């Protein structure tokens, strides 16, 4: 009898050893879905992947006793691929959270999968206000910026400082229309007038007719509501026609990579909004930039910084929640106030899941003013969060339940 | 919309049209002579721009040098492609050759992306052509006027070469019936190489000329490719004059569309082409034989 | 089955293929990719009817795929969440489009036919881009539901895959019967020699139009499935590059064989996914593969299989 009990005890122990890994903490899996081979490869791509990796490393590689695993996927800026990769990440890879996702159409598809699989998606690199508007859901967060911020901050600041008579050249699709709406509203608030607007098909190579029309209206400011290749083309051609002699140019989006790609003479003295810049005077920035420079040889852009901050805040939220269960982490993120090198201060609004904070107005430097590589911008203004971010009541977000 | 704007737009249409003309000339003589639908044509255009950039950024920072050397390099590159690779494909059904040129396009584009990155490279207008000229009723950028002039000269040059020289006559004959030309004892394969090289050289020239006006990136040829097929089809496959006239017409249609309803401008050329083909299937100057 | 003798070889190959298809979701990188492969296999088969059998190269097939997808999506989202209704709506619209576009473009042949089909597809793309109220424009049609079909919970990716597999096999059988029927034979006859077919008395254009409509039908069905798979319809489904995709799949796989294109779809989608996980330069590698394929193979992948394995299917 005694021997039988002993035997059973040993068997139970052995079974316990075999079964116990199932009970010990499953690792926390973080994923980045980004564009590694398409148009945003330089802006996002490896930069954002490295940012996430660095954040995990700096956090210690573990949280709540769980190991942190990391995967990344390329969606090449194609919405259907983004959808499929999100499914792969949530289902096959069992990722607990997806970060980044440049390109708004792709990101919107991912929010749907996030809702379907009941896992978190933190959008960093795309700007559509629909994430926190008509397509908001409890699992989606929008971290670094949005189109309203870009348009309103630049619009208000420029109306105050550059001129009240405006003309706009807009990329003719949802994003452009959204920007135009917000720019016009901001302009009106500051007593400016929109003399006219040109809708330009996406990817147009010849902007000359629109620039000519703009010049004929003699505005004080020209707003280029486009991005990437369109920004480069329209600006190059505006310079070609001599528009800058009488008009200042404000961009919706402009990155150091764009300036490098086209040459700083093209963008000199143009203005744009940014959530962050490597020269910003906030606590923690110098150390982060130095660390990044040492590792990668160039300063981070604000997408990279945003991803680092987002991953860190997520991990802190997991710690606060005491578990990696998505619903608990969402509750830990909602309403959280914090301060780090990226957002100083930052606040995650529970009503629509936006990370709000101040916005910076940047001026692109003339070639003669550039003292070191990547020193393309000068910070000329700060817009407080209450002005930069849209009022909660106006977002149109009906945050459902889980 | 005042008359000044309309005239400006007509000029702009000529600019777009000029690029289309250069590209389509290459495309059409390649198709006419070799029967190849060159999907990689846009990629060669892009490659030409990058060759010019490389010359100016790393070798001799002079636009005029790049303008001359660039297309020559591309012509040699094209001739080499034909001589060493494409030649083996002539006995294959045309669809396979099309797939091949499609693969070539992917390779050329990604190759440039791997070296220069996806964002693009800076390319400025040469300082001698900076600024605008006062044409009396309007100011127009010098560089654009230069572009129109150069393209006209090139098109004229190509046309003269093909219609007035002996080699040109051989090429025209070969376009009509390459077997017969071969039978007459002329080394047709050398002619093929020459023609392909010429076509690619023209594409490269278009790339160099267009570079100061737009974002020079690995994808800059993709949008032009489909439009060029439209031009070639409207002008008539294999017809030189067709490419010239067709290119200008398409450029002006886009310019006109931009004046009337910008979003529709690009789609307008497809509607125009479809309507045109339904009425006159062989294009403006095309020949019946190129139906299949 | 009108396939002639069921040779031992045929039985082995078909059974092996079926077995592979059944375990495929478990060996593929992820289940949704396996479903995507099935959808494009169907699209490629539909396309092959036009290219391989009727001898017509259309560069506008994305229009039918996209119309099927958007119609199904709109029905599911805004009208009534029923899978059969959505798919039916999708094929009706795409077939109608096939009839209209076919009717207008059949008159032209060769490259001119190709360009006319491209032109029409571009117009549909433009309409979808601008009509944001209906299609979502550049953002695409978001939040397309995937309701259950009777007892089948299609929300599960694996259940959806087997539903797709069953549907695609039925479609394949139908298409096989079509190409082996007198209609199919006549199509091939006019492809080989139009004038002779006409002189025998066949109204060649009528045959071509029918082939066009059938091809559009199945392309639209594939599109409808795609909307269900993604739970959204991307604008890219209507873009000419999507037409180009199916052209490449069909030629690489081996046109005129119906199953060659299936292989083409499998290989291209799988390769693309696997390679892109290892390097950003997957486009370069795919391009090299296409060039090597043309230089090396004759008759596509199925050509190689037939030659090397001495298959007679």
C-alpha cells in the first residue's frame, strides 16, 4: 500500500513537470507590422522595427515574469496584405499586440482584425482620424499623431505668423479631403481666408497647372496637403515656377527623409507640424538620440521615437494591469497620464484612445543653415495639446464595448 | 479660367507629351521591329534618370555631360540586353517574352531600390536653365522650353534617320518583313540589337530630361508605362509618326482634362483610347498587320 | 465526367492533389494565406478560359474580380448579411459587366483588344475611387461581415478554408466540363484559326462573348470570396496591377491547361510570402524567377511537370 502511494506520488510529480510549462507564463508576443519594401520603407520599415526592439531591450526583455518575444512583418503598404498579415500575426503567431502600420487604409483593415481577434492594435505611423472616429473600437489606439493635428496646428500657427490669405493644393482622396477640412476650419478660427483649392489626383507628376492657378491668386501661404512623392513633386515644381518668391509654403507632412531625397534647397523655409523632432528640448531626448545615433548612425525620426514610446507605454500598462490579457491592458492604458522623451506630457484619452500631447511647428532650414547631417529642421513653435487635438465630442467615435 | 492659363496648359501638355513621345518612340520601334511588348520600358526610363544622377553626384557634376552620356549608356545597356538575353526568346510565344520583360522590370526597379533606397534622390534643374523666360504674355520656366525643343529635335532626328538614311530604310523594311530582309543578306540580328538599343536609349533620354521635374525614385516609371501603351496604341503600333502625334495628343488630353476636371484627367485618356479604338482599331497611322 | 479514360496516372495525381489541398492549411504559413491561394486559383482558372482556351489576353480582369468583391461586400455590409445572396449579387454584377465590356471589346483583336479591356478596368477603378460613399474610396470598403452559412461558422478561418476548397473544386469541375465540351473545343478552334472556324459556319464572336461572360462570372465569384476572406475590400482589387497578377500566374503556371494557373497561383503567392519574410528584396528575387522561368521552361510549370514526370494529364 505504501509503495503504491509512493509510486503514485512519483507519477504525479513527473506529470506535474510535464504539464507545468503549460501553466507557467506564456511569453508576451509583440509584433510590428510595417512597410519594409514599399514607399515608406525609409520612414518606417527598419527604423520602427529597431525602435520596438530597443524598447523591449531597455525594458529588460521580461515583464511580469513573462519573456517578451518579438516578430515583425512587411505589408508593403498594401491594404490587403496588411489585412492578411494582421490575421497571421494575431492567429498563427499569437501576437498579443501589433504596433505601427503605415498607410491608413492598411491600418483600418488591421483595426477590424484587432476587433475580431480581441487583441490590441496601436497605430503609430498612419494618420487617419477614422481610427478614433467612425471606425474606433476598444482594442485600437492611435499614438503618434493624426491628420487633424497636422492640419490644425500648422493652420493656426501659420495663420498667426505667416499670413491670412491662403491657397491649397490637395491630394484628391480621403486623406487629402480630411486635411483640407481641418485646415480650412483652423484658418477660419484665426480669421484667415481660403482663396481657392486645387484637387490633384494622387500620384500626379505634373503640378504646374495647379501651381500656376495658385500663383495667380497671389496668396500669402500655399498649403500642400499631400505626402511623399507628391510633396516632392509639387514642391520641386513650385520652386521651378518661382512661387516661393512671394508665397510661403506649409506642408501637411514633411520628413527629413523627404528633404534628403529631394535636396534641402527644395524645401528651404517651408513649414510643417511634427509630433516630435530630435532637437526638441524635452527631458530624456538627448539621451535617447545619443543612444540611437550610436547604434544606427543617424538620429531617429518621430515615427521611430513614437514606436519606442508606444511599446514602452504598452509594457508599463501590462505591468500595471498585472496581466497581458488585452482587456485588462486596454483598461490600464485608458486615461493614463505619463511623461517620457516623446510625449511630455502625454495622455491617452479613454473616450477615443488617442494619445494627446503638444505639437511642434518646424521650419525647414536653408542649406547654409545646416550644420550637421540630418539637421534639417528648426523648431519655431509649440501648439498645446488642447488646440492641436480635436475635441472629444467632435470625433464621432462611439467607443463600443469589448 | 483666362486665356493665359489655357495657353500655359497647352504648353504643359506639350511637356508631358514630349516625355510620352520619347518613351513611345522607343516602345513602338521595339514592338514594330522585334514584336516585343516591352514591359520594362518604364524601368529603363527610370534607370536612365539614375544613371544621370550617379554621373552628376559621383563623377562629373555637369548636367550636359549626364544628358549626353546617360542615354548612350542606356543604349549600350539595352543593346547588351538584346544581344545576350532577349535574342534567345524570339522563338517563344509573345506572351512569354512579355512575362520576361515584366520580370526584368521588377529586377531593374528593385535593384535601384536596393542601392539608392525607396525615397528617391535629389535632382535639380541645371543652373543655366533655372528661372523663367518672359514670353510676353506669360512667364514660363526655361527648363520646360528647353525640354520641348530638345524633344522636337530628337523626334525629328529619329524620323529623318529612319526615312532618309540607308540604315533607316533597312530598319523600316525589317519592321515590315524581317524574314525578307534577312533573306536579302542583311544581318538582321545586328539590326535588331541596334533598334533595341536605340529604343532604350530614347527611354533613358526621357528619364534624364524628366528628372529635374519630378521625384527621382525607383518607381517613377510605373505610371508612365501604362500611359505609353495608350500612346502607342492610339498612334498605331510600329508607327513613328503615330508615336509623335499620339504622344502629343495624349499629353494635351491630360492637360485639357486638368483644366476641366482634374480628378478625371488621367482616366480621360483611357476613355479616349477606348472610343478611338472602337472607331479606328489600327490607331492613327498603324497598319492592319499589327492586329495580332 | 467527360474526361476520357480515368488512367491510373490521372487517379494518382488527382488524389494526391486533393489530399494536399485538404492538409494544405496546416502546412501553409497561415490558414488565411491558404484561403487566399484558393481564391486566386479560381481567378486564374477563370482567366485561363479566356487566355489559354479562347486566346484573348484581357488586361482588365481586375474589373470583374473587383466588382464581385465590392458587390458582395456592399450586400453583406449594407443590405443583408447573407453569404449566398452576396456571392450571387457579386456574380450577377460581374457577369453583366463581362457582357457589356465583352460586347464592346470583342470586335478588336490582339493588343487592341487588350488595351480596350484595360481602359474599361481603369474606368471602374476611377469610379470606385471617387464614389467614396459606396466603396469607401481609397480606404476601401471596411468592416465587411462574414456571417455563418447555415451550420457552418465561417468566422473560423479553417472552416472558411474548407468551404472555399469545396466551392473551388465544384467551380473547377464546371470549368473542366466547359473546356471539354463542344463549346470549349470550338473556342480552341477559333483560337487556332479564326478564319477556318468561321468558314465552317461558327459565329466566332458569339463564342468569344460567351467565354468572356463565363470568365467574368467566375472572376466575380473569386472576388466575392475575397471580400469574405479579408472582411474588407481594398481599392487595389480593381487596379490594373491585380489584372497583371493573374496574367503572370496563368502564364507562369501554364496557360491552356486550367490547372497550370492553379499551380501558378500557389507558387507565386507562397513564394512571395515566404521570401518577403526573409528579405525586403523579394521583388528582385521574384523578377529573377520570372525571367529564369521564361528562359528555362516552355509551357509554364505544368509544362515542366509534364516533361519531367512524363505526365499525361
